[in-house]
């Protein structure tokens, strides 16, 4: 319930949240990207800010407004998001990776618009750095929370990411289910830490964000 967040006191804590998609340029007029409205990340930012935290959102291009009292750092590409994240995470208490980062970028971005010619064409892609994994590898590692948007075997893939990226928590959702994830206003999450599993059933992203911030805060305090 909303009252839980009201009781939360995050004052003195610095939270850094990545949100939205990244855009990987192909040429001056085209890009590769992911589905992501930014709604979940911005809702988490708002909930943390209302509970007293100092909140910075590192955001890819989205069409929603910045929550009151939060600071937004606008980025486009995964490399830009990576650079900002590592810089800000060094001084953060909590880092939440909500962004839908493009896994690959175009290896040679064309400086001029690519003209249509042959019936088939290839794009060469190179893997982007893993932002949340690099944050979790910092000597000054903040309490690090990832997301896992999966279409199948949700728990299996989420637990694998928790371990592989050395995260403190991961919030998993099944984006194949109708009315959840992506552009939806609602979502349902299963949250894993190394010891616990918590189900946050289908609710508005606002309510879910409040519950998740509460859960993150509990685990962060326990870990300190
Ligand atoms: N993430 C990140 N940097 C990347 C890719 C992902 O910080 N280059 C973060 C996301 O913000 C999310 C978590 O890692 O918090 C999991 O993202 P996801 O795309 O589900 O995992 P991947 O490791 O990219 O694996 P895959 O896409 O193959 O499932
Ligand atoms: Ca990915």
C-alpha cells in the first residue's frame, strides 16, 4: 500500500536509476532501439524521491515528464549511458538498472544517409558494455538492482542474471503476458535476491514502484 512508502525514510541516500531505451545510430537518420516507455524507471524514481532520496535518472529518449524533484541526465546511446552510469554510481547508495539497453551497436556508423540500392543489406553489430554488471564490479559498488524482461523461463533467466552480473536484487517480468511490461501502465514482478523471492502481483507501475522501493530499501539496510 501507498502508506508504506510514506513511512519509508530514504533521506541522505543517493539513488541512480537508468530508464528508457537506448538508441544506436545506423546513419544520421536511422537507429536501432528497444521497446521501452520509461514508465517503470520513472515511477521508481518518483517513489524513491517521495521517500526522501536524492534521485538521478539516466534516461534514454522517452515521451514522459521527469518526476518532481528528480534530476534527469538525458542520453541516447548505450555507450553514453554507460559513461554517465559509472560516473554517478561511484557516489550512489542504490543503483537501479531499469533501462532497456540495446545489446549491440552498429560497428561503423555511416556519416551520410545510406541510400537504398541492393535488395539485401547487412549491418555489422558489436556488443555494448553491460552497464549494470560494470556498476556491480565497481570497488565502490552501490546496492545494485537489475531488471529482467523475459518471454519464457522467467525465474531461470533472472537468477542466472543475478549471479552472472553480481547483482544484489533482480526484478523479473514476463513481457509476453498481455497488459504487462513495455508500454503498459500495469506490470507484475517477481523479485529475487540471493536468499529471497518476493511476488509483486499485477498492479499499476506506480504501486509496484512503491513496493519495489520498499523492498530494495529493506534489503539495502540488511546488507549494510
Ligand atoms: N543491462 C545493462 N547493460 C546492457 C544490457 C542490459 O545495464 N548492455 C541491464 C538492464 O538494464 C537490466 C539487466 O541488465 O537491468 C538485464 O537486461 P536484459 O536485457 O534482460 O539482460 P541481458 O544481460 O542483456 O541478456 P539478454 O538480453 O540476452 O536476455
Ligand atoms: Ca539485453
